[in-house]
């Protein structure tokens, strides 16, 4: 049976989408640290209209991070289908690796979002706060189910209050898991 095309947000206001998002839940990736906590993404609009992506997570008190670039897959389309490009490995920008980033749902206030991929192997629930109301979480789960995702695979990401500051914490320079996880490799 051919899967129906996923519904994607139209006319995403990229300016409002910028800023920090906390990962509330995601499909675990074999490459992502099982004990990664406080995972978050920070998006910054660049002058050329592309978006700088900073993904961070903490494992055993060390900050792992990777930066990349997001851009519209089809500039003429009003659909929120983005491509995210990272360089492997992060400290030697040689091999660009590109993954899909589809915004499946966002609320009117741009406070929470559901992100998927056409393969349906990856799913993220993001929120502006470190914690999400259970009712909203369940609505996003239902939306993901309706789009053909197996939501039993969702794993909640531990988030601390207040979240860690960032730059000052010790670094984990490996960071390789990010792109592998985002690309579904």
C-alpha cells in the first residue's frame, strides 16, 4: 500500500520560527547517545535567507553540538519542506550531508511543532519551553499517527529546569550522531 503524502505546514513564517526549541520527544537513533539530555535546537536567520542550525545535547555533563544550514527544498513552494545540511565531520567541512526536515504541524503562536521526514523513520516534537502540556503532547501524537508514524517508538527527552547555559559546559567534540540521526543513515 502506497503511503499517502504527508501533510506539511504551508506559509511557515520563518522569522517567527527562529530561536530556541527544546526537544520534548523524538524517535531514538542508533547513533544518538542513549543518555543524551537537554537536547535542543537553535535557529538563526542568515542574511542570505538560509537558517543557521545549532543542535546541542548533553551527555554525562558534556555538551555535544553540531551546526548546519537549513533552506527550503523548493524556494517556489509554500510548503514547509526544508533541507538541513551538515558537514561530516563537523570540524572538517568536507562532505556535506543533507537530510529532510518537514514541519508537519505548528501552533498559531509558534510555541510547539511536529517535525518529520518523508521516510517516517524520524520524528521530533519541539517546544519553546522545556516541558509541554500533556494535552498538547497527545494532540501532536495523534497528528503524527494520522500521518502514518509509529508513535510507540517516541522517546521523551529529559529536560532540566532551568536548562544548561551552553558554551561554558565541557564539550563533546564527536557530535557525529547528529547528522546520522537527522539523515536516518
